[in-house]
C-alpha cells in the first residue's frame, strides 16, 4: 500500500503512546451495528499502479475522443486548443495540492493569481468587479437570479427562450425551493431572438431578465435596448456567456449595461472533460458587490507595508453569516480558475482577438458550406462560432447515424428539448480553431449522403 | 566543516579579506535570493504581446451582426517564457501538501497520487463532450457507474446522485431531496431544519437556501449532539436534522442511531454531512445508522487535489426512502450498455426527481481520480486508510495534551482530527499567534477558531499519509510554539517572520475593497 507510510512497528509504538491495546480500541464509539467486520463486498485488494492504469485505460478506450473524429459539438462546452504550458503549470504541486488560501502569508501565489483572474474576468465581461470563480456557468446563472432577488426584493425572473435549457432546468429546480417565479419558453427556429418579447414582459414585479449571449442557437443581438427597458422598471439585466472566446470579437454584455454577467469559462484553459470540472465566471456592477455570492480576493498591505492579497468580504459568507449568507458556496473552482487565467495571460488581448477571428471565420465558411447541402437551411443571420441548421428530417437520429460513421456532428435540439416537435429538426453546429476544413467537408458530404 | 561525499567544498573567502558590508537587507529587486517578488501581469504584460500562435483566419465577410468589438478589453499578454516564469515564481509563494504536512482539521489534505492525474488526462476522459452521443462515451458512463457502485457499497446506502459539484452543493442536493420527499407525502408544512452547533457553516446556509428556517441544537460538555435537547425539539414542524459525523469536534456521534430513530419517529429525515468520511471509510457503514442522505467530498476522502480552493465534487448517497427524489441526470445500466437519463420528461422510475442541479453530469475529472484511488487501495487499503488516519489523529492528541488544552480529551478516542483550545496560553495570546508561529516552523497552520463550540479552537487533522517521523517533527514544532505562547513570547505576536509576507491587514482589505487591478497612472474618478 504505497500511499501509507506507517509500518506495523510504528503502529504498535503509537498505540502504546496513546494507551490503546489495539486499533479497535479507537473505534469504540462506533456502534457494533455499523462496524464492518469483513472485507468490502466485491472490491478486490489493493492494486499496483500498472494494474490500475490498465483498468482505467481500457475504460478510456471505450470513448471516442474529440481529437479522433471530425468534431462539431458545442451548446455550452467548446473544444479549444489549450497550450501545453497551461497544464504543465497547474500541475505544479504548489498549485495543485494547496488548500483554499485561508493563511494568506503562505498562499500569495494562489491569492495573486485570483486577483489577476478577477481583473481579467471583469474586463472580459465588461463588469466593474468579478469573483474568484463559481462551480460552473449553470450554477453561476442560478446564483445571479438569487442575487437579483436580494437586490430588487422581487422574485419574478424572466428567462429568455434562448437560454441554455440545462441552465433553465437548474434555475427551475432551485426556484421550486426558493420561491422565485420563473417565466420562460422554448426558442423558435428563426433568425430573430426574443428581445422584443422580453421587453414587453418586464413589469414592476420583475427582478431580472436573463438572456444568453450568444444564445443557445448561436444567435447574437444587441442588448442595450433590453438593458434600458430593465432599468426603466428597476429590474436587473443578467447576461449569460457560455462561449467566452466570443467576447474577443463582439461587444461585452457589460458594455451594453448588463448589471450581472455570468459565464462558463471552460473554453479558456479548462477542456471538455465530459462536463466537469468547469469554471463559473461571475461579474457585476460595483454597487451590487455586497450581494455577490462566492469567494473574493482583495488587495491589502502586510505589517511591513508590502502589497499582498487576502480573501475578503467574508462577512457575506457561509462560515460567518450561516443561514444569512449570500450563498452556501465553500469550495469553488480554484484550479480551473488558474487554468483559465494562465491561458488568458498567454493569449493576451492580441491573442484572444486573433483566436476569436479565426473561430468566427471558420464558422462562416462552415455555415455556408453546410447550407449548400440539399434540404439544409441555415437559421442564423448573425453568429459567432456556433450556428443552427434546420434539417429536412429530425436531427437526433442523423446525429446518431453520423456518430456511427465516426463523425461528431453537433448537438441536436431534440436531445436538448425532448418532446418539442417544432425544434426536432434543429442541429447546432460549433466550429473552433480545432476544426479543419477537411472536417467540414467530411461532415458536409456525410450529411448529404444521410439526407439523400 | 562538513564535506560532501565527493570531497568538494564551497570556496569561502579567507577571514579578514572582505570589506565590512553595510547591507541593510533591502535589495534592489525586492527579491531575497530564492524568495522572489513577482509583479502583476497588468504591470509586466502588454496587450500586444501573446504567447499563443493562432492560425490566420480565412478571409470572409463578418457575420457578427454589427456587434464587432471596437473598444479595447485591456487584457495583458505574456510570451510563453514570461508566462511560465510568472506562474512558477508565484507558485513558490504557496504552501502545499507536496511541501509538507498540512494539518487543516475538517479539510483533509492528504497525498495526491499522480497516477490519478495521469488517468484523468487520458484523452478518452479529458477530451469528450458532455453532450456527445451516448454510444461514443460508454467508457465514461462506466466510470461513473463503477464509482457510484463503490460509493453505495462503502456507505451501505441505497443509491447515489453523482452530479453535485462540491460538498456544499451536495448538502443542497440532500436537503432538496428531503424537501421533495416531504412534499410528496403532503408534509410540506415542515419548515424547520435542526442543525447542531458543531456543524459546518455551510449546513445552516444550505438549509436556508432550500427555504428552511434553521434552529441550533447545543452540544454536550463532551462535544457531541445533546440527544435530549434534540429529541425535545422534534415535532410536526421539523423537516429534519443536519448532523456531521464524525463531527467537527473530531468525535463519533455515538447516539447516531438513536438520533435517526427519534427523527424518523417524529416524521423527519436525517441528513449527515459526510465531509469526514475519510475517518471511517472501509470500517463503518453510515447506512446502518439510519441516515437518509449524506454527501461525500471526493476531494477529501478519495484524494482529488484541492487546487487552491477547488474543484471539489460532492456525490450524495441516499436511503431507499429518498432515492426516488434524487436529481437528474443519472447513469443506468441496461442490456445494451450504459444510458444517461437526462431528460426532464417524467418517466415511471424518476417521476419524483427534484430536477437538475447542474448543466451536465458533474465532475467527471474528479470521478476518474476517485475511482483510480479506490482501485489503488482496494478493500484492504481503504480500511487501512481510516485506521491510520484515526491512529495518527489520536497520536497527535495524546502527544500534546500535556501542553495544550484538549477540551474533549476525556470524551473518548478522537476520529480523524484532534481538537485543542487556547485556554492555557498566556494572557493576550490566542490561537492566531500559535498558527502564525507554526508558519515560521515551516508548517501550514491547523484550522483556527473552528468549531465555534470551543473557544480559540485549534483543529489538527494529520491524515493517514503522514509517517510517524513526520508527525513527531510536527508535534515537536507545535509543542515549541505552544510553549512560547504559554510563556508570553512577544515575538509570536508579529509572526510569521520568514514567510513571503508578514501579517496581512484583513480589516483594510474589507473596509476598502480593491478587487480588480486599476492602472495607477489613470486617475480615479473623485469619490
């Protein structure tokens, strides 16, 4: 048992120090009914590194990795190239194996990084401030709705039909228990978004309007008018960004006067990982700072007058405010925030803009090529790196058929909106810098064959 | 002078050949040899610099709907060597379990096997999309299914929800399942959750977020839940209790079965905070104690690294009574392979589910690491984990209870952690001085001022991955610092002296929050 340093001699000596005859003496407070006498049913004994590696590798080989197929999936998780130095740096033991920075004098590495992360995120989202990460985009979205309730003292949230349906589900789950009222619907396969309808729905009971940018179909629209309409009724505008690379090419929600901007940061530095761990981004206007959930890192001075960083405003937090806390979050996504921050530092503004441009250009080429497949229609007029195709048949079986041919074609709206007949023919296709034009051609020809 | 094996010795100037130096301790760079200062990326980077080559884009007409970004974002870039150096230099200002013993009680910092990291990075796990067709991710679903099986087996429970993203998220999952179950039986009027004083701060916050009012239950003088007080408070308005076992005083709740029976008899349900499951894994089955839901911090019990504050992962195991209310999505084994049940449409077998807590399947990267850890230890190793963790904690407790006050030292053996108080330190000295003194000794301090039931608490959790020699050295260091605090050594009040920073002003940070970097060259608007 290679991770356990005690020898039997040590154990005997230690028991003698404690004054116990055997290890069982240390478990006397556990009632006999809950004590396990024998081995754990079915679990083999300890295994060598090689044996475990064989077992896990065999399981990994049963999956079709994105890199081994023409790959077009998006809808809230995107495949981007992560520079090798990102993963190298986050595996340094001083980052990987550190705890939450409760002792700031010996956690300045993590704390300075979080301060840099907060600044990068605030600038990217266009907000005054940002926190030190949330679990992911979907939980950050729900926390933003709760924050709007605390700020406005109103409980009716209006959710755009273009908001990721899983994010809507998470918000609905939580609303059942918090008493928030959520108004939402399903999107239509049209080029226009629902901004007009959202504006019309805002009333004096509205706490917030939640809109995704770009939305679940990849559509983008100016949010300024919506922000003004929210503010006229003293409601907050919450914008959700699931593809932060987009903000290298298009205006940030903060610039269009959104009050809270949340996001899924997975695109930058984190990787697909079958859904997690990811990293939630959360920024807001400074005036709402004290209602913000999660951890915050702040600048301060040490006893010798040197700049340093600490976790701060913890009076909002669960370990001090208990049932009056702004959130129950304790662990967040520190290491993923580090990966995001390193990747963003490697990109810099110039790199992010170039990356965004490449993503957009690739998507434009792909959209035009795929729209040439007979029977296929491009839904979007405006988009960033993801767009929706309307197929002449249901998209879900088409995706399965293409997967059998080793092509990961995109996300069918039938999977995201089961039972919604009007959406069943929709296929959401994402293109990033990892997509080659050969991949696009492979998808186009295969789609043509399958639809013929 | 000691000479190394090769016989080489460093050259030393002959005595009297150098001029007396007027060195003040201040260097031009602010660096002190290997202890390096590092500027912020905003001070050393530029928006024109990049460390990433991006392929030139195809020439196309933009379709961004007139939303093209015109204003600068203000993101500095560093070239690759500059970035590697920046983050490497910063890393050296962190303490970590790879550097030494990390005795945070209730936080469980143990060795993180690098095999776990290697397995999580296999492209078959790291490079698969959460919405990929399920036929293409059968191995990933099998990992989730295998891990779920072992979690249920190890806890003696009925089923498990894998998707919660961290321990506190798991608490929310358990409480929401309790609420859904009560509402399904028409008992939505039960609005109170009882939380013992020794519970984690997340417990009351969680209950409040789930729409409950929270009432505290006191601890007995021996550091356990006051069963009589708890039983007396039970009634038709009580939805359930949230109890931590082993508790945050480091003790096993002997009365757990009686507590469960009393709560059930009164119509409530029992939530157990399983953050400390590492002390009993493989030796004790919580399911036999009558609990209905318990989260397991995979990063604590199954050693996924904590990364400076996450990610975590908090699967929740359920009793048969609560299982139908578990959240979506979940993995099911069928004759044709593994299936991901993610749809919201009510099918017969999950009609009671309280819904979805998170966009996708949860922390797959953590599942891979946890399963790797379980298979590496096996049945015999996991049991040994709990036994060695408990042995190490009791060794620390008994080695120091002559020096430090151990408020519950007479309450029986401790489990995973040893609890001390500041009650016999000199006047004016407190736990924080001991903690900061330990930093100078080269250790991360123990958990301070928690649990709240003990004044000036010091909670030490050594874990099973520390050797006796490592414990002896730590015990010696803590004894030395404690004796200085008992003797009133004023130097402790300004500790740490040898860390990258001296004591940081947390009050200043909270009073005038500076949360983002602002260019000092750009004047701020008048306040």
